[in-house]
C-alpha cells in the first residue's frame, strides 16, 4: 500500500501529524549491530521543528522510543519497532479547512482516493512522517559506517540564491555551522535573508539539496528495474515537497553536452575515473566513485495569503491559512535526504551480498 521502502532492509512507517504518535518498523536489519542512540537522536534534532527562527515554531522533542528488536544495545535481527510521540499538535488550527481543499496540498487527492481524510495538519500526508525515515536512516548509516561509507547533504539553493560550487570545492564540515545548512557561510547568510524576507511576505520559497556519498564500492545496484540511481531517485522523490531529482553532473548540463565532453575515462583497476560526470553509477551499478545528486524542493504549499479554492461541496471559497509553517522546507530536509540515501545504499549493500557465491 505504499507505506514501505526497501527489499532486504525494509522500513514501514505509520502515524499522522496530529495523532498520538508516529513510528515505524524496520525489518531486515542484521543482528549484532551495536547502536549509537545519541547519533540517532542528533539526526532527529536536525529535522525537528522549532529549531531556529527560519523554521516552523511547532515544538516537538522528537524523542524516539524503541519497542523491539534491540537487546542490551544491539540489534537482534528481529523487527525493530519504534515510536515518536506528537507533543505539540494544535488541531484547532486546522478546523477551518475541515471541508476545504488547500491549493497544492494532498487534501483533494486523499479525499478522492480514500473518501475520507485527516485534515489535522495534513494527516498522513504531512512531512511529520519523515521523522520515521530519519530514525531508520540513522541506523542504516551506522551499518554503512562499518564499511567506510559516508553521506553528507547540504542546501545548495534557496530560490534564486544558489551555491554554484561543486562539493569538491567546499568544506563540508561547515554544513551545520549555520541554520540553513549551507557549507558556504557567505551564501548561507544570503539564503537566510531570502527565507526571512519571504516569511515576512506571508509566502514560501523552494530550494535544492545536494547529497554526496563517498566510499561506496563498485558493484552495488541491480541492472534493470532496480538500478541504483533509480532507487535513489524513488527514495528522494518520495519525500514531501520534492519535485525534481538529478544524479551526476559535475557542474555541467550533461543533457546538452557531447559524449566527448562528459565520458568518464577509467584510470585504474579500482574503477576510479578521471572525471565523475556519471555520479558514481554506470549501468545502474556503482563504479567505486563518489555518488552525488541534487534534490529539488517546491515551495511549501501553505502560504499566509488569501487563496481561492473549493470546498467539499464543490463551491468556490476563499481560504486564508493559519498555524505554524515553514517558509522553506530545505534546512530541515537535509537529514531526510541523507536518510533516504542511507536507506537505499544499505539495502543495495545487503542485496549485493546475495548475488555472489
């Protein structure tokens, strides 16, 4: 029913924005993994609301509680259940849209599909669900840490304020040095100003996140329908507000280039290439080079301006939003993007182990 992702390392999430809690079940996690719970919580803290002046002021501790599959700090190989309580839901902020469809939200489509919808904060369609992905992604990363795979994501654009630098030219240790999570401090200040300006106007703004995975060996990925980049793309496009995905580029527009300009020359037996326009993937299988991609986010659909729409009776009405909302989703989406990359990579890592004798 579309609530799970993964083949071997599988995550199923549950819960709504204003329900008692959200949570998930992770199946297929290998036994004996000694978990660093502090690192899991650190990733959740990067995603949680109310963390800075440019994010929604909903206050959630986002403290994860594990229910099963862990004994004495180690995974047992059985399903891992976890929950995160909703502590600061203000459902009354949404009573005015009980019978009204918000523009560019999932209100209308959920009503059409199910014949019923939870209007409180968007219910299941809310980005609050992504906290579950961060828990699972942080655990997946701890598996990847054992084999030397690192993942870093950062904000590379907010509206027309663009970083225009390749990851090799950046100090990625500066990602968390500012609230917008851009590793260029000067550009970060411009991004923050753009978000603040947009918020004052009662509007929202889109942006882009770049993610880089290093240390991925060659041979991960399936050659036809489960190509590595296809599964990464599916994971990224499943994130709320994502409307675009591109892997490989190296700072150039590959689709308008010539083969002689963007073919990656192999220079040693490990698969290392002189350039990496392919983004570390060829034929749907990793080639041992860095994997990188860009994820584009649309502006948050809830704006603090009057909009025309229709209600459940089909009548035209005027809608003005209430409540607490992000002017731009990209700063809080960085750990979500990292998590979807980690979930996809760890699943293909485990799949690669069953393809050989």
